[in-house]
C-alpha cells in the first residue's frame, strides 16, 4: 500500500527546493505534485499577504516494520521526523490486499531462440480502478505479447478482478536472462479531495526472475532451429490426376513450427532442372500467429512444376531437422515422397489430317512417302487421302488463314491481352502459320512493348509459344528443349519467359527483340521451300544436340 506525505513551506519557492533524497532508503517515490498558493487579507485597513509552497509525495514502503520519514529541509527550514508502522501481507490471504501481482515462467533453463512463456497475474479488489503498468521489456531477448484476459472471480464470497498478461520470450545469446520486477498501480476508493477524481494509489510489484540460457549443443544441426514441434504438408492447385507434359501445376508446401517464429524457419524447397521435370519457386509467405499456448510460425513455399516426360514423376522426400525443445534432441519433420502419373501432351495434329486406314489395299505401305517426324516419334502411320478431299481441305485452310490474318491486322494496334482471355482464345488445333502469327502478334502487342511485362502477359506469351512449338515440331516439345537450339543469350531470355510465367513477384526486363529474332531464324532454318519441317535437317540437328524428349 502507498501513503501520501504532504510537505508545506510558508513562502513561495522553486519546486525543486525540497530535497527528497533522505526518503530513498526506506521508501520508493511514486509521484510528486508541487503546488504554490498566495492570498491577500485586509484587516482594519491593513493588507496582509500570505504565500506558501506545498508538495504532495506518494510513497511506497520498501520493507515491513517501523519506518522513519526523516526531517526534510527547505531553504534552511527543517520538518519533523515521522515514524510509521508497515505490516506484512497475511500469507495465503489474497483478498486482504487491494492489488497483487505475480509472475510465472515456463522454464528456468532454455536454449538460445527457445520460447519461454511468461505469465503475469494481476488481482485487484472491486474498489480498485485505473490499473496501469509498463510493458514487459527484457535486455538481450525478443518479447512478443500473446494476449490479455480479464475476468471476475469470487473467493470466499469476495469478488475480485483478475487480469492475465501472456508473453513469449526468445533469448538471443547464452548466459543469464534477467526479467526485471514490474510495478503496477491503481486507484483505491473514491475521491481523496474535491480537487481530484483519484482515490488512494495502490501498488503491486512482481518479483524479478533469472533464467539460465545454455549454449547451443554441439550438433550437426545447421542452421540452428528449435521448436516444440514441426510438421510439413503439401497442397496442390489443380488436378494431380490429369497432369500433362509441358503444362504447369502448382504445389504449396506448408511448414508449421509450434513455439517458433516464421522468420526462423529455413527454406525447404529450391528451384530445380532435371530431365524429368522443371520447378520454379515463388516468394515464400511468412505468418506468425499469437496463441494462448505460444507462438506458431508458418512458412508457405509455392512452386510451379512442369513435367518433361510422360509416365511416372517422382517428387523426392523433403526433410527438415530441428531441435525439439520438449524431448531435448534432434528430430526430423518429413514431407513424404510423392509419385505422379504424367499424361502425354495434347499435340496439335492439323498438318497431318487424320483419316481412316484402307484395310483393303494390300501393298499400300510401300507406295507411301517416307514417315514424317510425327510418325517417327509416335509410331502411328497415317493413311493416304483422296485428292478431292485434299482440295477441299486446302481450300478450307486457306480461308481460315485469310480470316486469321485479317483479324490480326485489325486488332494488333488495340490488343491488350489478359491471361484469362488469352488462354481461352488459343486454339487447340492450328496450322503452323496460324500458331506462329498468334505468337508474333502477342510479342508485338502494347502490353509487351515496354519489356517490363506482367506475369499474366508472360503466361499468355508462353502458352502461344508452346502451341507453335508443338505444331512446328509435330510433337510435344518443352520450352527448355527449344532454348538449347538458340544462342546462350537468347536461351536465357527464353527460360526467363518459362519461369516468370509462374511467379507473382516483380518480373525482370525481357529482351523480346532477341527472342523474336532467333526464333524467326530457327523457323527458317528448319523449313524447306514447301513450308514444312525439313526431315533431313532435323535428323542432322538431333545428332549434335540432346533429344528434345529423352525417354528413360
């Protein structure tokens, strides 16, 4: 409990004229309120002036027993000493004190960066209000407030207000972590005078605590990561039962650490290139939740996966080692390996129009032209068609090409492609000329002129490029494989288109002029005078470069 000392001097002096240092031995000074006053009285025609200076000092006894308030001096004048009696709080009787404060810690010995739960309980009588106190601050540690609960409790028929403050503390270095005493105050009762709305001030103080922070154990665990528990899970955006070659699917991996912040969780995945698939990572998402049970950190890593070959695609097991603060040993959180079944790519097939096989012709195979690149890759032999049917088909394709050219000419100046509309307008089946015209039109659109392109425009550009390559080479061809046919600088730009199409982060500038120039050169190099792929040149190129789609 506190007491108020009123010191009055019968003249006006400076506020700092009162020396309070003699009080520090037995009391803590919680507040000082100086005041000056003056008055003039006239009696029998004689004016008398009176002036005074007063100090209202709030004191908190440091010890129990008989304590002395010593004489205080103001400009040579000395006050009388006063003796007061301070009694101890009865043990086990929480209702006898107007305000009390206790502190508890979850552990007296921890490792660096290990979570310590600190709980402060304030108990106040019903007539105590205006509760306040400082926030918890500890040198050499990070303090995170978890929450605050307020409730009423009845003990032996007496109602009291209880306030619970919860903190998570993370010591940063080995040594001794000192939690200082915290002082809380409140106002008991009603007004003490007509000049104030506050009652008598009451104070409660927590006891200081010391926690031992032991050094990090000599282990192979790098980087250092300590938590109560860690779990890893994966979610897919898309149908994992219908994955096709060359088409991206997104996997999101969540690492949840209980008793640790999200910033402390190290990366788990990394972008990779292999013969089976390619992966492109997006920026990780970090989230730290404050629960009554402590801190819970979550790191979400997303990656776009593009299969290069059909068949089984095995995603390797992912492991994350950490120090379990509950079991005091190294444990491993595991994301199990996963096997996906990759379906063949949808190959555009208009250049070799399918037809039924004439089973009544015995020696037809020997009169056919040499097998095309598509027939070599797939093993499917296409039967001949009648000349009249070819004439009709040629006329229809010519009309389609003319209509497509007119449409591109009319819209190329005003086109502002968005990812949704672009993807929905890409034909599933197109001639090589149509696919190339669509790709070039996208390159020259307004949205790509400044070369700092949005990921949606890059995705649309990649889709059009994929359609053209599939038609041009008459098989499913990955962007990465096409880049091997270009110069080193152009290959970097082409792979950037492939990776930026699956990232939400700010994209780097693309040298689209270089990409256009080298793809145009590639197209001319692989075409003969009739406009189709030169089989002889394709075979010569395959002998000097790795196969576009190696099969294991």
